[in-house]
């Protein structure tokens, strides 16, 4: 697990003069780093600020479709790859053969690789805690910064929003908890079983020298420590290396009052599966492409905001469909839905159809798309309407 390395005390000097960057990216995890990566060579000066040092604070199981790791040139962070998903319900265990593989990766290494792909002469990274903003002036514990382009990639708290704050447990959030004991495993496993979580699921994701075991609940009032500890014990592993986070499960506006929002701050994490890494990268790239178009004089700042907002909104129907399924979970009997889902996805044809459509929400082909094209590709546009 990453160790704390954030600057403290006398090292936390003022960040510098305002207006010393073209793009201020608040949040240096998946979405924020994707923005910096995509702006490489644009000539725009990018300042990344985050409460923690690069790769310091992992908050997820750190897994995504292998195709995305390959497309983003991040295979150096890979830990293990899986071609099937083993799904346990109360009454049976099924093996879902995937049309594409899923891989676990090392968070610190992936963040470092993303940062290395940014333009070193144009990108700077600093640690600072963001507290809010006035217009395009962002306030931090190391002073205030003003930039013509500001991006909130800070996570579900949506710190740079001036709207009413959402707070758990009375918020549109799921909750997840995970432990990272040392160990090995060969199977990517899910438990859709009310004995662990009534509305949600539990998991075991091997990552070479450790196993990431956790539980997530779609109902924020339900605690997940007990099922996490229970599952770790059943796997014969100690509940060590706790990490947890709130997970947004509803799409929110990607632009507000002149600020861009990407990743969890815009609710880009997918409902039902709680997969947010791939989508954070996807929307981070999309946001940066609008900024490049603006830099090149092809669109105005107002058009960049409008186009990015429209890009995010184009996915609303797919997100809403996943959210409806998520809300149905837990309202059915403890055995009917898991058994029905398990049996359906044992069909190779249906599994391929389902997972291919799911991947198309944020397809890896988007990574290699022309950076000058900011609007969704035809494949994305079609997927968003399914």
C-alpha cells in the first residue's frame, strides 16, 4: 500500500502567483492525469494539484478492461489478467466467459505512467488541499490560484461546485470498503448474495502479491465492514490494509459556472458495477480534447464548456438504464435476481452481447481517436442510446 508522502509543515509554502498556468486541474488521480496526458504537446501550461502526492492514496480495487491498459500504454502497471468472472450466488456458482479480459493493476505505478506521458516542460504537480472557489479563483491551504480553465477531478465531494453539498448517507452514493492482505489467487470473483450485502456485492480481486477483498452497498446507510471481514476470513486471509470510499452512482452536470467536472465529481462512475476508472480516463480525455480545440482557436471557451457538457449528457440514457437495474437489486427476493442473472450470463452469446455493449459505454477505441475530434465517435453515440 502507498505510504504518506505529502508535504507538511514548512514544506507547504505558498504555491506562487495567480494566473501562472493555462489549465488548473484539481485532482491528480485518473481523470486529472488523463487531462494532463491528453494536453501533452498542446503548448498549454498545466498545473495539477492534489491533497496527496502522486499515487499516494489508492481508493479502489484498481482493475479495468485490459484493452484500456493497452490503449493508454499502461501495461507496465499490470498485476494479473482474467478471462472469466466467477460469480457466486446463494444457490450456485457460475463462470462468465468474458469477450475481453479484465486486469488488476498497481495504482502508484499507473499514476506514474500517466504523469510520464504528460509534457514535462508544460506540466507541474503540487500538493495542496482545495477548499473551494470564487469564480475561476481556486482556494487551497497553500494560497489561491486563478486560471482561465479550471477542472474539478477531486472526486464525489465536487469541491468546486457552488451547489448544495451532497453528504452521505442521505446522498446518491454507494459505499465500498476493501482490505489488501498479502496473498495470491487465480480467479476474479464476485458474490451476489444477500448473506454478504443485500443490495450490492462482494468481491475478491487477486493482484499478484496481494488479494483485494471487499464489499460494496448501493444503500449508503448499510455498513460494509462486517461483510468485508467475513469474506476475508472465509478466504483464509487477515483483514489488513483497509481502504474505503463513497461512490457516486448518478450522473451529474459536467460543467457548472465555467468549470469542467470529470470523473467522480461528475458522477461518471457507472451505476450497478461501480466501475469508475475507465470512465474517469474516458471523460478526462474528452475534456482535454475540448481544451485543445480551444487552444487551437477552433472553438471558444464557451463552446468548449457546452460541447463537453453535451458529450457527458449524451451518455445519460445508458447511465439511467444501469441505475434502474441497480435500484431493482435488493427489492427482489434473495435468490430470484441473482439466480436469473447468473443463468442468463452463462450463455456465451448473451454474455458477449452484454459485455460488448457495456464496454461500448466508454470504448478503448476512443483513446486512439483524433484528439481534434471532441464529439463522441459514432460507436459511442450509438452505445449511449442503447
